[in-house]
């Protein structure tokens, strides 16, 4: 478990980067339909990255162990993640892509 705690923030960060990479090909289409929504997706993505940024040291891949974060810090990560998720759902709906089955 200590190993997972040590890399959990790295996993969060890289998951967000991967998720955003799947949105990027659609970003211009979303912007054409709703520029504010495209901005919202970008801002919520950046907000996710900012929640973990303080726990990374310049020049190092690893971050501070997740187990050392307090409830407020963990809550901020969760809240940012949900806001990013919700913005992506709005983008999906704006493009009439539909839900995955």
C-alpha cells in the first residue's frame, strides 16, 4: 500500500493528461458549438493539474505520498476531478455523441 500511496498523485495526473488527450481532437468542434464550454473544459482540466502541482518537486517524477495529504487537500483533488468529468459530459452532449453503453 505504501507504494500505491507514493505514486497515487502521479497516477491522477497522468490519468487527467490521458483523458484530456482523448478530448483534444474534439476541442475545436466543441468550441464551434459553444466557446464557453470549450473554455470550461480547459479550465477544469487545468484546475485538476493545479490541485496536485504543489505536491510535485521540480525535476522529479514522483510526488509527495497521497497518504500525507489532509482531508481538505484530498477533497480539492476529488472536487476538481468531478468538475472536469462534468465539463467533459457537457462537451459530449454538445456534440450529441451520446452515452457509452
